[in-house]
C-alpha cells in the first residue's frame, strides 16, 4: 500500500460527495448563498477539499493550497450557519467571507512556496 492517505481521502471523498448529492434537493429551495443554506456550502467545500487532498500527490502539490482553503471555507460557512441561527444576517457581511478566504489562500500559498 503505497498511498494510504490518498486511499483514506478517496473513501472520505466518496462519502462526502454522496452527502452533497443526497442533500442537494434540500438546498435547491432558494439561493445557495443564503444563510439558511450555509450548511450545504460547508459540506460541499469539505468534499472539495478532500477531493483535492486525494489527488494532490499524484497531480500537483499546489492543489494543497486549494484543499486547505476549502477546509477553512467549510469551517467558516458552518460557523456562519451556526451564528445566523441565533441572529439575523447583516447585509454588508456577504462579501467578507469570500475576501477572507482569498487572503487565506494567498498567504497559505506564499508560506508553502517558502
């Protein structure tokens, strides 16, 4: 077994994409980027991250930047979903998570290159 981590991530990826496909009808009742659907974005970002982790060593190690950014995005959107369960969404807050993820990706890639 030369790639045990890749096999683990492949199995976890298949399970996560199954969850995304199974829960897609629940999220299709409105816009995906609404606070009530942030849980769906969290699952989709986590599945994407595990996909990148599974193929990074075979394709290119630069995919690790995308994988780690997607992991952070999944955690961020799950935290936002939990926050918006108690409080209403602030309208000026919509672009802040995307900006934060972009900055995280740039910093992570810079550190990975060093």
